[in-house]
C-alpha cells in the first residue's frame, strides 16, 4: 500500500526529475510512512517515486520503484494483489522457476507484465491497485487501475510534462502547476456530492476510470485509454446466463466465494482487523473471517451519544457472539467536530458525503492497533440493499400509467403547502409514526417526491432521486459532462429497473463516493483498507443472481442475510437499516453555525464567482429556521468552500 507519483517529459523530468518526484511523493507521505524511493532516467525524460506502507514483504526486496528481472520495466505500485501466490506458481510452471528476490506481490505482478504483457497480467490479477509502469525499451508509460476503483489515480499534462499521482496534492511541487477549477466538474459535485471519474475538479486533470489502463507513447500527445475489464459485459453475461440453483444453493455459493476472497485478503505481514458496524454487510464479512481464523479477529467500531446515530451496541453484541477481539470508542460531538477543519486536507478534491467524519474517526482508532482493516462496503450495490431501489421502481410503475399532463398538475398541488406545514402536521401525529420515521422531515420528502412527477423515464426519476442540487440553480454557465446516468457509456441490457439502478450505483456511487470516502479517510492515518465483497469473481456471481433471490421474501440482500444467520442469531442483526452518519443538520444550527455563516456569506459567494448566491442563501435561511432540513445541500457548498479556502492557502505556501 503506497502513494505513487511520476512525470514524463518537460524540464521537471529531464533536469531534476529525481528531486521533483521526491517532493511530489513527500506531499502524500501519509499514504506511505515506512519508506520512499526514486528512479529516474534523464535521457528518456522519466522519473518515478513512491511512498511505502509496508504490508507484504517488509524487507528491502519489496521496495519501490522496482526494476523487472530483465531490466526492461520499472514499476511504482499502490495496492495489493491478493492472488500473488497463485500467480507466482503459474509463472514458474509456464516459464520455469524464477530467481525471485523476495515474496512481494509487486515483484510477482511486474514479472507477469514482463512475461505475459499488460493485458494478460491485469486479467490474472485479483486485487486493488493503481500503478505506473515504464517500458525502458519502447519508452512508453502504462498506468492502470483496479476493476472497481478502490485505489485512486490522477493524471494530466502540466506544462510540457505528463504527470500522475495517487492524490492531487502531489502535483503542487511541479513548477508549471497552475490549477484552474473546472466549473463543469463543480456542477457534478453539486449534483452528486462527489465528482465521478473520469472528471476532476481541476481543468486538464483526469481520474483513470476503474477497470482501465492508459498507454502514453509521447508526453505531448493524448494517451490511449483501454478497458481490460467490463462490468457491462459481466452484467450482460449474468443476464444471459443467470444463476440456476436454488436460493439456498445461491447462499452456499456466495459464502464460498466470500471465503475465497477473504483467504486472500487476510494475508498480511502486519496486524490486520476489520470494521464492524453491526449491520448485515460488515457482520457477514467478520463472521466468515472469524470462521477461518485461528485467533480472534480484531474488530473496531465507534459509538455516538446522539440517539439515532449509534450502532455500537449492536456491533458489540455481534462481536461477543462471534468471539472477536473487539474495540469500541464512544466519541463526543467535540471529537467529531474537530475533524471538520481537517477534511480539506484529507480529501484532495471537494467531497461532501458527511459520513466521511465517522469513517475517519473509526480509521484513526483502528490504526492504533492494526495496519490493515477490512470493511463490508459493496453489499448494498451488489445485493440490492438500498430501499430506494424497490421504492423508486414501485413509484415509477404506478406513475408511468398516469398521463404526463395530470402528473404535472398534481406536482403543482402537492407543493402548494410549504414543507414546514407538512412537518407541523407530521409532528402532531409523531407518537403514532413508526420509530424509524420519527426523525424524518415529511415535508421535505413530499416536495422531493413531487419534483419527480413530471419526469419522462425511470432513468430521469433515479437521477432526480440521487441528486442534491440542480446545478443550473446555483452555478451559472456550467455544462454537466456525461455520467453513468446521462450517457457516459451505453448501459447493458438489464431485465428490470432495479437491476439498472444497482448497476448504475455499482459503476458510479460505489467507486466515486463510498470507496473514495474510505480510501482517503484511512490513508490519512496510514491505514490500508480492503473490501472483500468487491472481489471481481464475487461480483460476477452477484450480477448473475436474479432479483427473486436477491430480494426473496421481501428482504433486501437476502443471500447475505441468510449467510450471516448461519453464524449469528437473526435477532442480533435484524433491524431497520441505519446510515453511518452524524447529525450535520443540528450542528449547522449549533456548533458549526459561525463557521458555516462565514463560508456562506452572500458577498463572499458573489466575489468568488462560482455560485449564484440566492438559492444557497435561501437554503441556509430555511435550514436555520427549521422549516427545512437542507443539510445535504448546504454540506455540498460548505465542503467546496472549505476545500477551496484550504487549497488556496497551500498553493500560496508552495509558490512562496
């Protein structure tokens, strides 16, 4: 696990490349505090560097940049190849026993590239990774990223040089670095609360998309980008050849595949543990981990005193039943609020999923005991865990039968009463509402539901339901680039609306929100995270399971639930889903109000020139009055404003 950087071409690579890339790598030292390395070739105009977090083969044999056995290739690698033992044996059988220097997965992957070529090596590899490989004979650079995008990789032309890095802040030492904010990417951030790949907050910089590799033959020409793994093809294959067994056989196969994934991901030469929230996904992962571990698995959870935001007690019960070595930490409001000023430094792009705060806190706690932590992320997207799938599908099936004119008229009537009026009525009957609804603002939801009445397709409905701001309301002259929801690539032919929504989330929300959140929060404290549910072989199985199995008996994630019930009593985990969040809405009216007031000041918004302030100021006023809960909308703007303020300060310091 590492931070990687590189430059090709330009004076930064030819005259002082080693010094420049070392400075670049030092900017992301948190990703690899255990060591660093530099390799450069001034004649070829290439320089590479890496910061190392040693996980596999802690000796110097695992150090990078690493040169291949025949001397042709040089690699900087971030991540883990979980099946490197199998790949090593395969290479020995096919090409004769190698004189291996050590037992690092990087050496195995580099040898596979040397022997088989980049495409075949990527197809064989099971893991999470981002890398850069320089071919000294052909003088070409290849960049690659894992299938689901667990590890980040940014690239672009800066001056006359082509540069790449694990995080944007690594570009700051480049002499020609003059970052300009991309208003169109900002529009995407305001809609989604994240910036989806391949886009980036800075003009001219891109994120390599998951499952792709890039070939650069000339730093002054655009690189060639190719796909080596297509989720679309995997999904289409699953539709053509769905799982043929019984529901119980599906559970058996899910457990078998998860066990195989964990057997690879539990290998480390450093202490390893797991996040445990007490929910279905993390509990299922920890259950299978404990079943194959010879000692108690180390598990970690954090708790909050705020009602409705705490799952620590559920996690403790699961841990006690499984016999894990469990650590929990209750954090105060002040502990959580102290993280807010750190967020711009943790997330190198503006990012506003507020669960970033507890994610950082649990990562920081775990790092006190382990260097690697496994998580349960991915279960909702792969096994149909979000309730919005069924709700949106049922809503559209009924809505599409109503003529469009009548729908538009109904939307106008539904929004005549203010959200506050709806909320007051709901408050009067609050004691008879189900407990899970008691903290919901009914008026906000009615207005949001009304906004979709006039839409023309299921994709339009889902895009609206997943949207925060309509960027045209607050960002003048921006044009949203295409995304998974708007034609970035053709979607596979899927059998139903739910499957289509799951696929879109798997290819956008999962890599660009969930995995970004976890990677940056954990790497900020030098903690490696692994996501066993995202083994691509398990993904292939999940995409072949029909909805009748995924939602058997009306339950979400039915196969994962049944797997979990084999290890944990149903009563310990069967409860309404709870998000991993913090009470941002209350904090903005209380402890964070002064901070937010300054960032949302009308004159400041106008002078900065990115936002049209009227809608933002209205949302802020509504929130402070309690008439609406605009926490998500406001957090989007606040995270951009806070990030921009911090990045301007860093840029000034670097220039000085």
